């Protein structure tokens, strides 16, 4: 698996760009509210789902005040929305496998929009399970090494000592893999070591990647991802397009 293309997947589908930060915070806050309501606790120590969302929020540089206010809002009943999580699967141009995780209070609206984006840009929405079999769910923590001043062996040992299952280095980033439900404590341990985390979350990691060579397919694939990213109901988009950037 290419760590380079994996990080580009995150950048393009998770709103990691500064211009998308506010939107990313809104989506994380929604996930946090659901985690508090379903977990019955605003304390991450007693709510593993909330702990995972908080780790994700911190890696996305969401301010602690925002995190605190969001949890208090959920505990105080300030948010009366009734969200449900729905996952859609389908294919992009040239058979690229795509998984779209949504959180919605109107499943008809969400399904209609997701199907529209698939159809508009040369893909098609499939049935549940049609592509997810070719992905593995893992906890993924991405460590910034843009200055390339981190020692690979030191980072690897710190990650494994923290409970990581696997590790991958690729120039500007290190990718640390964990059990899908166990990334939060590993992320916390790595933060305490002083590492800058670019991302920390459970992800659907492709077992293999597809390269697009046709310019039309590449443009349509990028447009489709951009539309999904800009749609408020979409929380995550996972795909196996090996971006050439």
C-alpha cells in the first residue's frame, strides 16, 4: 500500500485543507454529539466511542473549547437532531471502489444526493457490501514528518510501544495502524511523546489501488470526491483511487 497515496486520500476526502477546516469541525461535532447521546456519557474515559471522536478532533486541530462546548451541548439536550449513520457503496470512473459514510436526519435526501453524485460523474451506486469486501477497517494515525527530521526507527518503536499493530513510513508522513476501535489511546500516547498528528480515526483501508489514466476519468473522479466532501451529510469517503499527485 502506498502511504503517499493514502495520505492524499485523507487530504482529498477529509477536508484537511485549511479552507475546509470549519466544515470539518462541524462534521466532527455532529459525530461527537451522536457519540455522547448513544454512549450515555460525556466522559471519554467512560465512553469509548466519544474517546475515538475526541482523538479525531484533536488530530484535526479542533480547539479544546469547541470540543468541551459540543459535549456540553449534547449533555444538555441543546441539540435535538436525530441523526443516523448510513453507509453507501458504489463505483467511480473505471471501477474505482467508493464507500461513503453519512450521518443524516433525512435518509431520503441523503440517498438521493449520494446517488446523484455517483451518476453525474461516471459512476454508479451499488448495493451494501458491493465494494467493502475489498477494504480492511483499521485505526489509522498519520504523523507529520514534513521536515523529515524524525527518526523512523524511533517513531516505529514509540508507535509499537503505544500499542500499534503496524507502521509505515513515506517521506512526509508516518502512518500508524491499530485495531479499528483502539486508535484513541495510541494517538494519545503519541501526542504525549510530542508528535504532531495530522489524522487519527478508524478508516476503510483499500487492499489494492486503482490507477486512472484517462484525463476525463481523473477529472470526474476528483469532481465526485469534491461533491461528496462538500455535502454536509457526508462524514467520510473511502476509495481505492491511487492519486498520481
